[in-house]
C-alpha cells in the first residue's frame, strides 16, 4: 500500500496565483471537470467519522470527468474509488467500472459499513499545478446535488498532494496554515 499526504491549504483563490508565482509553481495539466457520486450507509457513518476526524475511516465514490459544465448525468467512463485514511496517511484504490446504474439504483456493500446508497453528488472544476514532486490542485465552481436539489458551495479548495517521504521538504519550504475540508461532508451539510 502506497501512502500519500494530502494537505488542504488556507490560501484564498485570488492569492493562490501569487503563491504560484512566488514559488515558481507551474501549471501541470489542462483544467477539467470532475463529478463524484458519494455513497454512505443509512447512519452516514463515513460522514460522521470524517467530521470527527476518526481514524481509520474511508469514503466511497464513483468518479468521472464530464466534458460539459454541470453535467451531473455524464455518460463518460466511471471509476469506483475508495479513499482510506489511517495513522500512516491516505490511500486511494481506483478501478474502472462499466455499469454505474446498478450501483446508483441498488447501492453497494462495504466492509465495516454494510449496505451503502448514493447520498450526494459533487461537481467542480479542477486545475493542476506542480512543484518538484508536489502536486497542487485548485478546485472551484463546486456544486452539490441530491435527488431533490442542487446548491453551490462558494469555497475554493487548494490542496497539496505528495509522497510521505516529501513531508519535511514540504514543511520547510511552504509554511502555510492547513484547514479541514471535505467536499463529501460539505455536500451533506449543505443539502441536508
């Protein structure tokens, strides 16, 4: 299992571009839209564990990359993803799936959580940047959706992702305050 560090950073979107210029952080890829369908059990255990910072914990989602803005019904390829967090770091398992309709309509089974159903969907734009082996992402234009409503989250999220071995390097170069933010948790709080 390969662990990585993910740090959400307390940098306002309009200050992020100055931050990139100061540290010579370069654009890595073209921007793209991301759509994630999140699953949880009837007690919302994954939501509450994330909110409380309980370890170990995980999140389950189906993810795709739509071509169009606010395409919540995207027909593109989907990936089943499990993100787990424990005392050593974070890990993500991803595998391509063919038929999402069955999962969305019937739910899925997760060890430790039981039967999980679709709870919310999150759509946003992601921008990619790189500095040495540290990847920065900037997520904005965040919309959340349930069966009955769609709402916008005005927050912009800056995140640094890197291998555990880069932690000291990161902390010596970038002395930035962190913040907690989960798009899944924000979707539940906003929608319900």
